[in-house]
């Protein structure tokens, strides 16, 4: 070192220090977990990103919110059995969730509240005694429709980086629930068809070719060389 008074980064060991503890076999081969390395990084530049970072949702939807007629099957299913269409959407979004579970939750929470309000109005009429129960059933179904189904729409937007169209996911399901279900089904159906695995073309490799030298070619051709009469060179020499 140029400057002897500078602080050294090395530690001097002396003989009077206590002996080191015994190291068990394989102890030094254990992996060490470094929290500073477990960070979320950008896929393009590799720079570390903060924990609160969310990818920007700037991609538009492939179909509009009122494009239900573009897919007749999902339109009819969402109109008469919205719980079934919601279950299929959740199953396409999450591979580990079967369609019947979210279908039952949708039927109990949303259709159940609407059915409770309708049955109360039919059998007991709309009067001050039953209006509170009717409003409670409608508000419960409206609240569950916005929260439960809106979270699924939000997960779909995060997966494909879709923008809030026409508005917030929960508010979209509260106001346009059936149209939102059909739009989500068309979006996942189109993206899954685009990501389908194309058939692979099997190409057989060419046969292995060996190169022979000129001497080998002459040796192989000399015993089989014949004259115009069909006799070999060895037979001509014998004659």
C-alpha cells in the first residue's frame, strides 16, 4: 500500500486467538438466501422495480362492451345463465379453479338476492313493511355483483395489461354486468385461440456421408476393373 496509515480491509490473525468451531460436513455447501437479490426486475432492461410497481394497463380490449352480438353462444349464455358464463370465465382465467365453484357463488350471491327481492314483491306486495326487505336484497346483489365479479375482471386486466374500459372494473359490473361477462368471455376466447400451439413440422436429418480419399477409390476400383471382353486384369495377366 502506498500509504501505510490507511485503514486496511484485512484482519490480522494472531496465535492467541480462540480456535474456530468445528465445521460439520456439508455445512459450507448450504445455499445462502440474500434478500437484496430477491427483487422484481424489468423483463426488458433488467433494472430492479419497487414492490408497489404494477405494469401499465394501456392495451385496448379486442371487442367493445356492447359487442355481445359478435359471439352468439356467449350472448345467449350470459343472458339466460350468467352464473354459468361467469364460471367458465373464471376457469379459463385460473386453471386450478373448476367452473362449478364460481358458478354456485354467483348464483347464490347475485341471483339469490334478486330472487329474494322478486319473491317478496310477488307474495307480499310492495308496501312499507316489505320495501326494506326488497331493497336489502337488491342492494346485496348489486354490491356482490360489483365486488365479486369486479375482482375477476381486474385479474383479467392485469394478466393481459388491459385498460379500464369503459370505467373501473367494479363499477362496470355494477352497471353493465351481463355485457361485461360477455366481453370478458370474448377477450379470453380470442387470446387463447391466438396462443394455440401450431402443429410442428418434423424434418428428418440427412444421411451421414463419408468422404473417401483418391487412393481408397483407386484400390476399390482396381480389382473390379474389366476390359471390353468382360475379363478382369488379373485374368489377362494369367493368360
